[in-house]
C-alpha cells in the first residue's frame, strides 16, 4: 500500500487551515554547497562563465588551430567552449595552443577519446597523459580549464565490465564498490580533474567523489530519453554542488547527420538525428538551467559554411545573448532512490540484457516500481532511440517536466527544496534515513512512500508501521479514486499499514484501503 504523509508544525492541536505552496526559486550555486571548500577540484559557478549560458562547439583542434578558432568562435559565433579530442595533449606546440586559448579568453573542456581497454589501433585509446599537459592547462588557463573527460563510461562499464565482476551475483553494496574501484582507477590515470558526459544515469556516484567540474549527457543518438537523463543529472548536480551542461548528438542508431558529403557510417544530410529534434533538445537543455549547451558536430558543410545544424546553434547563442537566462526551472518533485540501488533504464544501448541494475543484477520489485513511477511522469520514456520516428526522446509530461532524481544520502537541506518527495525503489533503511524523512515531513514536506519501505525503516515512520497482513488483488481489479475508477491490468499485492490518528482514504480496491493520506501535527 501507499501512504502520503504531510507534516505541519504548530502551537496547538488545531491543524492549520491550509498549507502554503512552497517554491524554491534559487539557482544551484556550487559556492554555497557545504562541500565546496573541502574539495580540491572547485566546480565553476555562473561567474566563471561570465554570468551567461555559454556554448560549446569545436570538437577537434587537429591541424591549423588558429583557423579553426577563428571559424568557430569568431566568424560564426558558435561558442566559447572548446571541446577537443585527446590528440591535442600530444601536440608538440601544446604550450602555444594553450596560450592562444588564453589570449582569446576561451574555455578548454572535457578532452575526450580515452576508453579503458582500447588500443593499440583505432581512434579510441587507453592513452597515457603526458606529464606536462595537465600542468600547462592548470597553470595557464586556471578556472577556464574544465577537466578531462569521463565520457560515456558508465555505459561502457555496464556493457563491458559489470559482467566480469566476481562474484557476479554480489549484493548491491558490493556492486557499488566494484563500480567505484573501476572509476577510481580511470580518474587516477587522467589526473582527477574531470568532467563527465554520462551515457546512463550513474552521475551521482561520480559527483560524490568531489573531483568533477561539470556533468551532462549527449542526448539523441542511441541514448535514453532526455527528460529522464536530466532529472538524474539535475538531481546529482544539486545534491553534490556541480553544474550541468547540455549536449545533443547528430547520430542515431542508423547513421549520422553531416553536410560535408561524408557517407561513411551511413552519413548524410538526411541521416541521423532530425533537425527538429536537435532544435528541441538544445532549447530544452537551456530551459533545464544548463550552464553550457551545444551540439556534437556537423556545424559546417563541405565549403566551410554554416550547415543547418550550425545555424540552429548560432541562432540559439544569439537568442541567449538577447534574452539572457530563461529563469529557474521549477522542479517540485524529488524522486528518491536508495544510494546503493544502481538502477538504470530497462533497456539501452550498452547491453542486450534488459531490466538490470548495476549491469548484472535483475530488477526486483522496487526497481520495477522505479520504472513505473518514472513512466508515470514521462510516459513512454523507455522507447527512446529504438524507433525511426524518434519517439521516446521527448515525451508528453502530464504532470509537467517537474522532477529531479536524488539518492537517499541526500542532505535534509536539499530535500526541503522539494515540496513532494516520492520514494522510488527499495530502501535499505537505517536510523539516519528515518531521522531525515521524519524531519522532512515535520518541516511541511509531503512524502509518498510504500508500506514495503516503511517496513525497512526501524520502528516505522512518523508513528506509522507496516503490518504483517498481505492482501492479494487479481488482475482487472477496480481501483476507486474519489469518484473515478481505474482498472489494474495485472494482479498485485499490498501490505497493510498500521497508522495512528485519523486518515483519509484516497484510493481503495474491493473496499480495502489502498492509498492513504495522513496529516501529522507536531506541537511545540
């Protein structure tokens, strides 16, 4: 069964007449995060980026770097963040390149191309960073140096390494330690000043380490729904005090869009991500309060003129210049997962194994609940990338694009920014979490939690406990919600709740309460 618990703080047993709408309308500021001063790597704030949304464009500095910088940053005004691949760090003239970036007041971001286990041969490499490269970046560029790339590695871990962990059936805590050990080795080799471009939704585990400047995702391609992506990214950024960026890919599962006449890998001007989706994605990322946005590639045509992709980014950059920030995205719903859940999307690009957590454990009931809750907020999100019509990348939002995904180690001050918190998945419980949840409710928050999770919390929650009785409901059971009725197509079970005081039955099945609502009053 589900329980909705709301708390009031008062001076008598009289319940306040109404609850005021709580709106948290402040941007995430890394400088205000409690962990900021203890971190060796200081995430950038809006001041670092000149108090405006920046744009990223140039993904390679191979060849005549001055010509490229002139084209992308001056002539076409595509952006001031340079996002090059790893050959840059092996250039003999690296000091001169860095001096030119400094002279132009550009940002150097997320040097990409490192893939553990790759090479020799092929573009992807497990390269060794030259001793002097990172020193030059840090000394000459300062806060305009935004770190090496942990790019799409959570997906690669799930696809290439999770199955090698021993024992493969180890518990979730053990799976987390395997994941953490893998990425500690990766970041050690790259200098431990990182940006991350997640390809799944494991960004919380990266940012917790305190060595990241930014987090983002490459949307479209063969990757997940952008709304779910950024609900996790925003949640991780707010929880650990790291800003986020937006990026959209010209690739899909069947080819890639370019206007240079390149047909390799099924490329062409009618291939890959549609211009419509690219445009919707980049403006979505702006609305999501990204500090920087941009496309992956294909900005120019074969004559070094702006392509339609380049024109969309140039126009977006000008729009931001004219209008500034669109304001703070209002996300009143926090979807909380257990820290050790390792939950990920039911199916995705990196493995044929569906419904897995940590890449190697099958979903349990709590994981299916997580999927169900997210599908309620973003119906059909699981379809992203699997269909030629691009369905699933951006879905309808019957309750608004209004959720952030946080983990159970979230501090209370962050939890209070969300008027509503939904517990998704199975909690491991513990007294610390109990204290936080009760303090959240006491401060006026509304908590949605299952009886199964109340059972995992020592002594129950807010005086409410899970009973021993379990009730089974057949398929096609009618659920009554006020004057409305819905039919559950599958059978399900519900655990009884033992609750003190008056309750309000919100939903019932076969005259058995199924969803309860209780308001609690604390007396000073």
